[in-house]
C-alpha cells in the first residue's frame, strides 16, 4: 500500500472520530480533527503526484473520502439546526449528478478531470465548515440570527451550484451519444 493511500485511509478513519467529538460537544477537538482530515487531502494528492503513487484505489477513495467528510459535517450542522436540510440536498444532488456524468464519460472511454471551480468549491466548503465548527451558534436565549451559518451555507451553495453547472456545460457533449 502506498503512502498516499495510507493518508487517504487515515482521512476515512478520522470521519467517525470527528463525528463523535462533534456530537459530544467537543467542538475545538472536532475542529482540529476536521482540519487534519481536510489537510490530509492536499497531502495525499501531493504525495501521489510527486512520488508517482497514483493508484486506482486512490482515484476511487480520495474523492469519496472528501465527500463523506464534508457530508458528515453538513449532516451534523443540519441536525444541530445550523444549516437547512435543503442545502445539504442540493450539495448531494450535485455530487451524485457529477459522479453519474463521470460514469457515462468513462463508458465512452473518456476521463473528465476536475475543474478549478470544483477545487474552489471544495476549499470554500472546507473553510466554511471549519468556521462553523470554530464559532458556535448564538445561545438559546439570544435572538440574533446565526449570520455565520447563513453566510457559510450560501457560500457553499453558490460555489457548489456554479461548479456543477460549469462541469455540465463544459462536458455537455458526453450526453450526445447516450442511448
């Protein structure tokens, strides 16, 4: 097993640790674990490219680990009332749609590379989720809205929808020969 794949497995193992810490109210530790897991994504990509450790396992598990980490955090925020469920549904829809398009492209012998807008979406999402972990919602007696959560939700949604729309627009020819 390559070093890059070990880092990816580390990220996968960090997801339940993150969830246990978040649900037990240890938000600083949940934040630390989330940041470590998020940074491990950049590290495993660097190691895989720099040391020629690109594998089929890594091509499959790396994006899956990222998606599960993000979805775990978003599910936590939906359940805790800091993010609406429909926002999570939009993010999930985009991920499933892009994955479906990639499957169709593979059947045509084509590989669709990640676009910069997708990388910006991932970075913006990770930063927003980190901010929400680091700065708690206003207390129960406080009538102030959770402006940070509202802003972060919209940043996540705008970057998600934009990157998904760009992805489909730039690769629309994939659907021309679909039977």
